C-alpha cells in the first residue's frame, strides 16, 4: 500500500496530495497547484470520494494496480521538469466501457468550456473510437500538461481496438484521413498492434496527432531503425537509451537467442504528426516498460538516472518526485517507475520522460530475478 495513506483516506485525497507535492518539484506556484488539484478531483468524478479501503472502481488498464491516475515528468537539460497527470475520467463507470467513454467525453467538453478550446478534431473521430458497444482495454483517457498560469495542455487518448482488434489498423487509417493526414498511415513502421491513438487539444504550438505501436521482442538495433521522421534521430542514441533502460548487453554480446531483446512486456513507439503535406511524422518516442525488467524500483531508479545523465539532464528532481509520490523504500516494491521514454520532436530539444505510478491500491513486491538479465549472465 502507498505509504501516504492513513485510515479511511479517499482516492481523491491521495491523488491530490501526490499531485501537490509533485507540483512543488516542478516549480509551479501555490495558485496553480491548487487549481490543478481541483481539476484532478473533478476529472475523477465520484471516484474521488471513494475510500481506498474499497477495491479499485474499475479494472482500468491505465496502471497495473488499476489506479485511475498516473504521473509523468518530462526532463530537459538545464530545466525543471514539466509535470503531466494522466487520468481516466470515466473510471466511476466501473467496467462499462460505453458509459466510461461517455463520461470521458463529458469531462473533455467541460474542460473545453472552461479553457475555451475547440473539440472539433475529437468530434470528427468520436464514432470510430466510442461506438455503442466498444471492445478493448480502455475507452478514453485524458492527460494534462500542467503549465504555469493554471491552463494545462490537454491530450486525449483513445482505443483503436474499440471496434475489435482486427479492425484497429482500419480505424487508425480512417481517423488519420479524417484529420487530414491521408498519407500518414503508410509511413508507419511495421508493428503488432495499435494500443493508443492520441490528440492534442487546446493551446499547443503545433498540435499533434499521435499513433502508438506495439513491438513485442524488440531489439536495440530495431528500435533505432523505427523512426520515420526526417531528419531521423541518431540511431546510436536510441540504441543506447534502449539498452540502458532494458539492461541489455552491448552489441558484441548479442546472439540469435534473444539476449538483446525485451522478451516480456513489449516496448512501444509513438509517431506524431503535425503537418499534412509530406505524410511523414514530425516526432518519434521510444517507450520502455522498465518495471518489467528490474527486480525493484531501486534498479529502475538507477536506469532512469543513467538515462537522464547520459542525455545531459539533472536527476535530482527525479528523487524528489519519487519521494513526493511514495515514501516507501524503492527496494520494497516494483512498478513505481513504470516507463522510461526518449522523445524526439521537430523544433524541440530531445527530452526524457519518466512515468510514475500512483500505487493507490497496491505495491507489487520485488521479484527475485529478471529473465532477460539471467539469460545474458548465463551466456557470459
């Protein structure tokens, strides 16, 4: 259980406490912090008042313990990290995906009214992702990039498998076409699934349409070959990130038996589109589910620190952020650090994102071994 919990604490109390402490790490003002805590409570709806002693309100796919909240910090060289919070606003609907989606839409439209942005792009594709009888692991998630001034950047995440996993590619292609990106689908690399489709709404310099791809058994060399943006990110940096995050061996230690591949939970890539002329993505993000490739969060923290320092970024804020979310010793569990991501976007410096779980309901115990690492050691 999360160490900040006491008695009959409510989910909203825990989540807003975590958010408040993270806002301090990110250097946000007291006024902005209070405003964003209020937005989080509103986004959680009735679930905010649910005692943590009860089971999670739904089997949300957002986190391993079904917490409907996740945090992330985006690091840049020489800057305080940017803070984001991801929430499933329809989580009060239980496992009814149709109602979950309707509640999520109501939440997004309420945000649009509050902050004065258009939902036209979302409206154009609503029927593709929120059908009457949706399938798959999610309906709608919302991410808020918490900016100074109290007005966040809003991102919406949708499920390409809502009409069936066998129609996910068709759904993504049609959604891209409706949004003006008719050539975009053909630029995507090969993959084994489309876990998410995402949109930037509101005030963004260059609003993105983002397609996420799943890559089981990905190797470092393959991870470096997947970008389709031009100019492409350097392969050496991508491969180094992938090996560090997954604790994979250097190139001269690899073989054909998968020692240099992520053999558990698959890596994800995100290809973001901002212009329609070329059909090529303007961004590439490589996501490694580090929680599946460590024994405990102490190791995950070491990987994150190595990635940050390797990209010229200060890791001190990461330790403050982890302590802000949970006071437990990092060696006592695994999953507090969920993903590490390396982000490339035209017109912006390279950044590293660390995804941090709320762990509102459960802390997974540390594991004794990591299969990939054991295979590599056996070869040596």
